[in-house]
């Protein structure tokens, strides 16, 4: 269920690294690679009255897996993105609680 929402990096760039990155993340998280999604967001950024390039940013929405796993995931995402020539990227986590996440109308903590 980890969902990667990506801004400031093109879908073409992400396509290059998506398979090896997701395979590594699945290994780190001890789950199947089919649990992950990557969405490349089309964003227009503005600064000082001008359009500017959007800063590379990845938000990972997931159920918390602890600091060690979170650190390893952030590092893996960063390294994969930097491997395609992106010099600097920020990664942030948005944590869902199982009692506040529903699949087909049923809370995840009751599945």
C-alpha cells in the first residue's frame, strides 16, 4: 500500500528507475512489489511572479513500519532518483492508521 507521489521529476525519468526501485522497496518492507504505486504529479510551481521548475519531492503515504525501515526506504528512494541525474530530492512520509484507512468500505484493522 505504500503510495509514492512524485513532483518535480518527469514520468519518463521515473519510468527508468521504477522497476528496480520498487523491487528494492518491496525487499526492504518485506512485501510484494504489487503493493506499491507511483504517481507522477503534474505541478506548476511559481516563485516571485514567475513559473519555476518544481523542486523534486517524493511523498510516501503508508502504514508506519518503524524508524529503521523508514530510513532505509528514504535512502533507497533518494539513491534511485539521484541515479537518473537529479542532484537533490526531498522525501517525506505521510502515515495512515489502519483504523482510518478503508478498502471497499471496510476498515483495514478489521480485515
